[in-house]
C-alpha cells in the first residue's frame, strides 16, 4: 500500500510551476495598479447603453470620427417622466473628468427623437466649468445625451426621459399669451459666489418658437456669451429651438472678482445683455 501511495504523489511539472508563477505575478501586478485606473475600466463602455437606432447617425453628425467612450462621469440628470414636455429640467455635470487636470474643451447635448435634436454646444474656454442646467423640450420619450470633449476623445453620458410628448410641436407662448411682447427681451440674472466657483442664474423672456407649427415662423435665441469686465469673451453657449420658452440657464464659472457680462442674440438679430457682479 505504501508503494502505491508513493507513486501517486508527484512533483508539479515544469509547465505547471510556470503557470502558477505567472498567475502569482499577474495577481501582484493588478494589486499595484492605481485604483483610478481600475475604476475607469468599470465605468467606461463602448456600446450604446440605450440601444438607440439614432445613435450611429448622431454620433457621426455631432462627434465626427473622434474616439468615443460612454462614461458615467458625464452625469445627466432629469426627471424620469416629463410632466410638462415643453419645460423639462436638465442638469449636466462632467466636472469629474477634469480631476486629472485636463480641461473640457467642448460639450454637446442632443435628444435622439426630437425633430430638432441638438440642444446646445457649450464652449467653457478658460473660465467655464463643465456643468450647467437648462430646460428643454421633448417631442416624445427619448434618450438625452451629453458629450464632453477632453483631448481628442468624446466622453458621453445620458439619461432616458419618458414623456407624453408634443413639447416641440405644440403652440408656444406667442400664440397662448397675447401679452408676451410686454416682457419680451427682459434678461434677468443673479450671481452666487463662493470660494471655488461662481454660479450664474439667468432667464431671458423669449418665445423660442421652433418653426415646426404651420404659419408660425422660427423665432428663437441662438446663443449666449459671457464676457469678463475687460470685454473678453470667456465662454459661449449656442442653443437651438429645442430649448424651452423663456430659456433659464444655470452656468458655473471659475471665480472672477469683477463678475461677468452675459449677452444673448436671436435669429431675428435682436441682442440682449446684462451685467452680473458678486
């Protein structure tokens, strides 16, 4: 019996010892990897999380042939269901991407199933932070996406909003309220300051007519710009008629002692401006 047991106990082969060694080394190397590297692989993916048939077309249209990564650090917050499809609050925050020290050069947002898909193109330049808020229109339930460009790569986040619909093709305030002209062009705002940033809250009285309703021409704000006290442009936000009537913006900026001047223009050549101080 002892002889049988002796034969059954064998030393590991050369190949077995080699594979065991490689497994041990691989485990040790993984333990030495920075936690941020491991975390980034967990929250990045390359497949569209919403499986939208519109994604390939809008990816090419808005992002071109640059590399694209879906990344949960691009946070897009909105109600799960839009009770008012003409006024849906949307909040965007991609500032977590900038923790590596590389700034965000541009942000683009769109709605997959809107007749006017693009919401805005934001260029924060040197003063703007990669977060903002505004109200949008939804024609039907849809994925809403935001892409933030860092270096040569677009990082994309999004959310899905359920809705009754019709937010882009129902009559605007120009038809519903005959007194809208009395407040037309009023630009109101406040600047809230702390040590880390200054938050601008701005509201412009404007019908934002999309032009999708018969006999109602397009009449909407095309863009906002922020200037410092020396008159230098420090950030721009171009928008479309898919933004809600009376657009209300929340912009986050790096501290500026003298405040900002915010200006706006619409497609009829009207211009509006307002100075904001801390």
